[in-house]
């Protein structure tokens, strides 16, 4: 009887873990987790959506075409997680407003839409709800192993 109970518990746990893996195996599920992490200001959950081995592109279309290091930059996981742990640089650009709320951040695009589902454009690009398809604010995902991770975040900021 005890062996049967252990076997059933193992089977149940396997379904839970397989279900969790499947939940993150689409760009849609990853985008939903991304939005929730920004709404909840959950740094740990947010960081799980980035590759630890490959950088992602951070694009600022306000500076497009300008000779500026702030137009497009490659950001490593180490840079991102370091800033998030210290509440520095990228943390204030992506997750929370800086300077007592005076400076905007990427999370504004989520908060101002009350966490509504972002529109999918193509197979792996998402824009805020009610935005034009040419929105300068977007997230692009790429497949890495079985997970979908952030490939690019575009957000216009001064």
C-alpha cells in the first residue's frame, strides 16, 4: 500500500513539473510571466526570463540613428542581475521608476495597461495592448533549449 502511495505521489509530481515546463514553453506564456513579474516587481521571476549564457538586445528607438551607445546595446545576464540586485541602472530603466517616480521606465507600459495581455505580432514579438503594430515599445522572444527567453526589449526613453 505504501509503495502505491509513493508511486502515485511521484506520478502527480511528474505531471506538476511537466505542466510547469509546458506553461513556459511558449512565447505567450513567457510574456504573461514577464508582465506579471513587472506588475509584482518580482525581480527573481523577471530574471528567470533571460538567458544566462547569451545577451539580449536593449533598444532605445528615441535615439535611433544617433551616434549613441544608448540606441542599441547588448546586455548580459551578469549586468542585468547585478543591477537588479543593487537596484541600479537597468533596474530603474526596466522595473521601477527612478528619482521618486519622476523618471519613466519600461514597466510603465505594463502598469498603465493594468497588466492586460500584450498583442502578439508574428510568432514571437509582443506589443502593449491597443498599440499600433509599429509600436516602439515591444518585447521579442527567442527559443533557448525548451525555454523562451527575452531576445530584445525596445523602449523609448530620453
